C-alpha cells in the first residue's frame, strides 16, 4: 500500500501544479481583462481546490505509514536530513499552502463581483503555489530530493 500511495502522491503533484498554474493564468486574464467569472472559471476554482485536498489526504496517509517519518518519530529532530524535511518542513508547508488555497477558493466563491473573484483566486492560489514550490522535494534540493517521476 505504501508504494502505491507514494506513486499516486508523486503523480498527483503534477496534476495539482498544472491545475494551480491553469487557475492562476485564468484568474490573471479574468482580473486584468475584466472578464465575467464564468461557470468554467468556477469549475477550475472548485477542481483545483479539490485536487489539493485529495493530495493532502494521500500525503497525510503517507505521513502516518512512512518509514522515514517513523524514524523521525523515534529519533526526533536529531535525525536531520530527509527525515526532518518530511517530518516537519514538508508537511507544515504543504498544509499551510492547502489551507491558503482553500481560503482563496472560499473567498472567490462568495465574492459578489467577478473581478473580486478573480483577484481572490489570483492572490491566494499564487501564494499557495509559491509555498508548494518551496516544499516539494525537487531532485536538486539539498534538504531532501526525489525524482521528478517516481515509479513503483
């Protein structure tokens, strides 16, 4: 189960990133072009937030069954390296990012004006994406690195 969830988590990250980028571009175009907030824009807002929540659910499941996190729980912050990264940094920043994206989605949903909806999506989703970029274990990261695509 662990390997399958890790593969899904790795694969879904690309969908989350693509969805966020697409939503941000749509929000930017809508905000700067003073476009109407269409049902398609609302679907993009909704599915972007939904994908991030699915990713968070898989991530939390991995957090509680991961051997890396088990090592971190037993030895604490002294383990350093990837155990500390995944035990504290990754989960904290990802949770923060998804909370911000959820707040942005909720605010955008409740705004009466179209431009305000686009603005809320643009700001909150952009900040969330920036935090996600910081918390991903990129192959070039000195804290913990993973390949771009993880296979079984």
